[in-house]
């Protein structure tokens, strides 16, 4: 029986590919679908643990309400992330959810500038939607944007290295793009688990 050869990829090549993924130049896929981490925060065999959802600093997030907003999730996002933009469209399709968007500009200095412009806009939710769905960035404005640095610190503490990363009320993480139907199923499963 023929065994496939296993070639070792030099660490420098792996670091280069990872840098391309993290900067948004390439995107990771599994088969035909974007790579999504649905197995309780595991990535490359590493369990990053659950998040204490109730202790998250929601005052440093932008609240987006879809439909009744009866279900709640958190999303760490970068304004230059193409999967984050697609995730916004998926959330529109999900409905009946409140999304707390933590601006998490990890894809470069341009991401930080855009995050600050969105954070300092008079209506943050409207500015976020306009940028992510229409490509319209608000005019620069001065404000205390220290929440963005605090979000970066929080993300590092939580071990978040991918955007988007969604956190469910149970503390379970989903890294990468997830379709509305799949996210709805997870939220329904959590709700039924809480009623037991």
C-alpha cells in the first residue's frame, strides 16, 4: 500500500502563510467553506477555553440590534476583515439577535484608524453598518478611543487571534465565518440547554 509522503514545511514558510492569513491577504478555507472553528474554541489542537460572557465589558462594544434582539452574542471584528463583512450580512439574515461588536483592529494600522473613526462617530452602530455593508467610512472626529486599546488587550488575554470571533452566552467561541442557519442552530441549542 502506498503511503503519501509527508514533507516538513519550514517554520519560516508557516510564519509567512500565517502572516498572510492574519493580514487578510489570504483567507483560510476547509473544503469549499471558510474555515470556522465550531468545536468549543479549539484551533490546531489548542483549547483556548470558554469566556465568562457576563463579565465582558459591554460598554466598550457597539450594540447592533436585529429584529427583537432577544438573543445575544459578542463578535470581535476588524474593519478590514472580509469575513467580518460577510458575517454582517449573515447576521442580517439571522434576525432577533443583539450583537455586541468589539472593535479589534489586528490586521494593520489602517484597521486601527478605521476603528477609531467608527468609534468616534456620533452613531457608532450606523457608522459600523455603513462601513461594513456599504464601504462608507465616517469623517474623522476626536473622542476618547481608549476602548479600542482596551479591546486589543482583552482580546490578547482571551487568546483571540482570528476575526471574526463570536462568543456565545455559554462562553463558547466560534472563530471564522459562520452561516446564519448554523449560528441560529447553536443559539437555539444553547437556549434549550438553559431550559433543562
